[in-house]
């Protein structure tokens, strides 16, 4: 009798476990299927210069970016590319004709406390712009929680991102920084230069 009861309990627990697993898997897949975010990149004059899409798959998020020719972006170079922190959807406000004043309302990079540049949540792979001024970039990442994207902005920079890899120090393979401002720019943004295109990230489904 005890043996039969033990078997019944074991079978019941297995059924419950399978049911919970099915619920978790189906819930994750449903969430993944529904999570898609998109941003239209525009320069400071309002001209559309590209798109960025964030699609959540089963294990990670796939980011796809396509860029059109943009007079503020140099061909045959990598360009800094980041999700910025301010969540109010107003980060793409451009002010003035000087690109140095564009999109400053986006704030710094999306990050957690203590993160340095190169490891910010919002640090993305850099697109390589071709000779014709266009670029296409696709990569996967599990760094960013998709729900953090909504209402934030993605920014394209005029220069390349050094990802914080500037060897400062006294060793033979290092150098002394010429100014504190230069190392601060590297620490904050990878010294990627002006913000030349911006797009508010909106959830599609």
C-alpha cells in the first residue's frame, strides 16, 4: 500500500512539474514572439537616415540596423552606436544647426551603476559604413532587457567608438593622457564624437 501511494505521489509530482514547465516555456515563447521594437533614425534636420529593429528570439535579442547615406557620417569607417538612458521619448530633439548641439536631451548611455563604457547596457556593436555611405549591421545580444528599450533612443555618432580601450598609464605600451577631458570622453562615450542621428525606440508588438 505504501509503495503504491509512493508511486502515485511521484507520478503526481511529475505531472505538476511537466505542467509548470510547459507554462513557463509557452509563456516565454509568447513573450519573445510579441517583443519587437523599432526606431526610425533621423538626423538633426529631420531627414530619415536609417532604421533599427530589436527582435526578441528564444535566447537573445537580434538587433538589425540599416543606414542610408548621411553627410554627417564618414564612409569606410566604423561609427559609435548606443542606446541612451533618458526614457521620456524626447531624446531625439535636435537644437540648432550645429551637430554638436543635436540630441543632447538623450542623456548618457543606458547603464547600471558602476558600469564603465564598453560594458554599458546600451553599448552596441558599431556599424561599418561602406564607400557608398550605406551600412547594414546585425548581431545578437542578451545584454539588454527588452522592456528597458521602450521610449529610449538609439544614437548614431559621427566618429568611431573606442569602447574605452585607451591604454593610459606609465608602462611602455601606455601613454600619459594630454587632458582629463579626453579620458572623460572615453570613459563616458568612447569619444565617438557628435550625435548625428537619433531614433525613439517604440514597441511594435
